[in-house]
């Protein structure tokens, strides 16, 4: 198998490399692409070092898969060249997620849809992946009518600069210095910011609307309603999400737990999961399962997942594994 990675020096790109090494793929060739400032940089992979290249329209010839960990604009600019080269583009940006011709895939939930691709497969938003993994066992028991979600998103969701800013602010506060936010709209150290993305005409941010639009597509529920609030919190890694799911049929908690215990990729925990526990893991942890006190068909739960791994890199690798039946 021959694989390329766009954005190989960023947080998600580096995690993709690590996940490929962990999985033990039989990789004949790995090509790593990044911007001009990383040209020639050497990145270790297995027993060798690979030099970073700058991609052009001829860079993808002979590749079987290209993993995208770049911006929407860059993903869009490279798409045609990747498809023309005959590679499958598994893209982590939001550029193609809602395109009718592009499957939006969480392999454990709708993996079969991946085979309908026309050269491009989209990786969902990190919070969408973590949330839907947590509630997928419920969806196997009955139809989900609506979701109310509040996300508590780690600073690494904003990339390396997000982690750097949190660390710098903590140090500045310790030294009595002025905090000057650059990556986030307000101070993130010892704080919480209920605004991720741009606010639309309906009052919801672009990040919040991803849960509505992507969740509906992945679950195959065009009438699904989602009310989401996304909050940035001073946690380095792993997102946590509070979910209230309204279902068509009333469910017993024990039946849900049984379904969760046999669903691949999630672990039900009797003790409350925390983000630090799922860091550097692929599984999503679920806990605090309880009945809603207002509606008998409501189920509340708490989940945590590493948004760089299952929320991005390892889900993309899982898509390749699903297609290749690895």
C-alpha cells in the first residue's frame, strides 16, 4: 500500500503517522507533504526517516490513499489532482463533508457507505465523531429524534498554537504578566469560552452546526434535530461532551449498557470518565448514563474522546482499514 499525508507536520498529520506505525500496515511507500517551511524536514517512520516534500499536482501519482490534514482551501485545491491520480482522498477538513457525492464516515457506524465514494471520503468533525460513537448503541435500539449537546473542547482542537497559548498564559499569570490572547478570542487559562467558530444568522456557531448537519448525514436521519453549544476549556487534549438524547421508544438503562458493552470502539465506565483518561487512546469512554427527569424517552450521558486520535487521525486510518478489510 502507498500512502501520502497532506499536512504531515501538524498535530493531526503527526498523529496519522503514529497511528499508521501502530497499526503495522504493510506500507510500501509513505510520502509526507507540508508547507515550504517544512521542506526537507525528516520525520521518523518505523526504521527510517522520511523527508517532507511540498505537494504539487504530480505528487500523488502511484498512491493508493492520501490522508488530508490541511485547511479547507488546501484540501479543495489538491482534490482534483488526487482523484485524477487514482488515489482515494480521506480528508479531515470540512470542505467536502456535506457534499452529496462524498461519504461522511465513522466506520463503526456507517462504514458501508465508504464504498460509494467517487475518489473522496470525508472524516467528520471531532466532536461529531465522539458524540455519535457514544450514542450509536442507542441508535441500534431505537430511532433518535433529537440531541442536546454541550461540548467541552480541548485547546489542542485549535492545533499546536492552541496548546502553546494555554501554556504561555498560565506562565504569564504565574509571573504577574498581562495575558494577550491570539489564537482564542479571550483568555483560555483558568477560563471557558462558549464560542468556537463563527456565529451564524441563527445565533449558532459554525462548530455547533457541524453536529446538526453531520450527525443527520452519518446516522441517515434527515429529520434529526440537534441543539449544540460548543465550549473551549483549558484542557490540553481530549474533548468531553454532555449529551441528552430523545428516542422514539422508551429504553431501559440496562439494555443500553449491554449494547454499549458490545459496540466496538467505546467503553462504558461506571466511574465518571475524564478527558485525561482517554488521551492517546482510540476508544471513546461513556459514563453517567441516566434517564431524563423531564421526558421518559430522554437519555442523558457523558462521554470523552481523544479528538486528535479518534476525533481525527485514527478515524481516518480506520476508514482505510474498513475498505481494505484489515
